[in-house]
């Protein structure tokens, strides 16, 4: 998996810098160039790489570092902090609580599979999840969710005949509120729908079900398109979390970090 390789390359670059006899600007530049190259190669967005590079250079100023300072440690710490910054949303995402009912809506691509994984994961930890299929657009969508839910023994709600996703979503959520479900997971439409219509439908389902959290599911193979796609979703509905899928594939995965 490429993200693991990326980690390996970064670790190696830092180790090389730490092992240098004298740590000076040249050694730092070499180390940063190596890291930049690895990040760009893994499809990480250029702007992110550039900002990280500039921030580390700003923090590690050799003119200001007195002889006694441990330059290796300062550089390592600066690189580590900047890498973490890329992923730090700065505000914690919504955390559901056991014993209460939370509605979680999924958008993006890979939703149905990820909804089931999310529900199954929590069920195994003693939660009471339920799945609602609000994808009334794609033929077979309800069957897919039903199959997944049945296999994982998770209660589900959907319809073969109703064509209004908002109606189904609301009915499903109401049904499971009555059953004291702790996580009501709403799966929405995606594939084969015109973009404008899809975003409008997402907005309507979101307004009607008032989810506590909207999860944007993203395919790791999306590469450089990740930033624009995440932005487009966020502009339509208040996305509160991102789940990256298909990390088992051959994708570079770095593009996903932009989301
Ligand atoms: N290898 C792999 N395949 C995945 C993963 N997640 C989803 N898939 C596959 O990707 C395809 C699409 O996944 P779905 O979960 O149906 O995506 P969706 O967003 O619900 O799609 P629509 O309902 O058409 O909008 C399916 O063939 C899944 O089996 C994953 O983590 N790894
Ligand atoms: Mg689906």
C-alpha cells in the first residue's frame, strides 16, 4: 500500500538527516526535498506540500539556533508537527453516544459498503445500529443494502416502490427512533445521477432528517480530484467527517489527504 511506502520514505529521509555529521541548511534542504518528492509522488496536493515545506523552513531557522540547541530534534519535531497539521481538522467531529439516538448520513462514493462496515463495527462493540436506504434512484440499491444488512444482522429500512428518497429517509429515521436505535445510518444516492440533482437531493434528505453527522465517503483512487470533490460536497451539505475507502487497492492514496 502506497501510504505505508510514503511513511517509510519519510522516516528514511529523517533518519538520514539525523545521521549527518553536521546538520546545516544543506542537510535540511536535502531532507525536505526527499520528503516533498515522496509526498508529490504519492499524489498529495502540491499546495499542501509547498505549505508544509515553507512552514518547516520558517520554524527551523539556523541563524536563530544557538550552538546548544539540538537541531536534529527541532527539525524532526517541526516535520512531525507539520505532517500532523495536514490532517488536523482543529475541531473534533461529532461523537455519537451510547444510549442516545444519533442520525448519521453518508454521502460520496462507496457509501453503501461503508455504511454497512460502520454499522457492523459499532454493532460488534455493543451498539444498536440500523440502516436506512434512501437511494431510490439506482435499481438494485435497496437489494444491495438489504443483502449487506441481512448478512451483518443489522435492522434495515427501505422500499422497492417508493420513489421519493426524502420520504423514505424520514420514515426510516422515525421507525428506528421508535425502536431506540443508537445509530441510524442513512445511505443516499450517488452513482448515475446528474450532479446538480444529486446535490439538491442530498440537501433535501439532510434538511428532512437533520443528521447529527454527515460522513463524506471518498475513494482513495480519486487522486488530485479529491480536493475539488470534497469542496463540492461540503458546499452542499455540512460534512463533518471523511472516510477514505479502497485503501486495499493500488491507488496512491495521497490525493485523499487533501479532503
Ligand atoms: N476493494 C474495495 N472495494 C470497495 C470498497 N468499498 C467499496 N467497494 C466497492 O466499490 C463499489 C461501489 O461501492 P458502493 O458501496 O456500492 O458505493 P455507493 O457509493 O453506495 O454507490 P451508489 O449507491 O451507486 O452511489 C462496489 O463494487 C464495492 O464493492 C473497499 O474499501 N475496497
Ligand atoms: Mg449505494
